[in-house]
C-alpha cells in the first residue's frame, strides 16, 4: 500500500506494475488525485503563513491544476485507451463478466491484461 501511495504522489508512469497487474484503474486515478489534492491543500496552508492571500490562492490554483487535475485526466485517458484495447483485442473484453471500470473479471476477481485471460476461455459468455 505504501508503494501505491508513493506511485500516486510521484506520478510514476507505466501502465502495468512489476507483477503485470494494471497500475491504473478508476479507483487508483481518483484516489491518487485525492492524495495529491490533500498534499496541495497542506502546501497551500503552509505557504499562507508566509505569503499574501492573493499569492497563496494563485499558487494553490496552479498547483491544483498542474499537480492534481491534469495528471488525473491524463491517467484516466491512458486507462480508457488500454481498456478499449483490451475490449477490442481479447476474449475477455467481449465477455459479460468483464468489468471495464477496473479491468476485472468479475467471476475470478482478477485483472485482465492483453496476455492474461483468467478463465482461459472456459467461463466466457458473450455480452
């Protein structure tokens, strides 16, 4: 869990982690944005003690856009691109048990990748 926290704070790239599981899911994008947002709020509070209110607001708004909103948007775009690729190129993408919001096979509770099909096609059912 601590590794995930540092991945979100440092905005590490790469869609899959070392184990081959997807790094970006809808929940990880949202939780990463929330963690970075809390960090920006703490930084804004700290600099408000040393700077004027106008400067603090401007710096906070710029940080919110540059460090929270835009990276979350980019991660979500990357996530959607990979989900569309999985839906179009794999057997799991056409199965009714595939959950596109987190790239998960709902029967086996495992993430689907381009090279890994959890059920190996045995429990596949068309949409």
